[in-house]
C-alpha cells in the first residue's frame, strides 16, 4: 500500500466513522503509532484541508478522553 494513499485512507475512515486513533488502528490491523504519524505528520503536507478535518475529530476525542476513561472504570468495577 502506498504510504500517501494509506494516510488519506486513515483520515477518511477516522472522519467518516468519528472514531479514535486506537480504533482506526485496530480496524486496519496496524499500530497506533503508524496511524498517528500518518495523520499528524504526512497528511499535513499531502492534503492540508483533510488534515484540518482530522484535527477537529482528534481535538474532540481528546476533550472527551477523561469521560470515556471514567465510564470504562465504572463499567469494570460496577458489574
């Protein structure tokens, strides 16, 4: 798979499904580091407008991270 094409595929999947880097990596069976590097570094030079859309999703995910973590802990201990 071409690296440039791969970065755009990750970006479109992340935007279309409003998902996290971790879930995107799991879907493509690839490491989180690779996904993060592709959508944060490579995409910026390849397709800047797509990069900005990805950053919106990632910013939203980052702001909700503590809520997801709290829900996961609650689910783990309150069965």
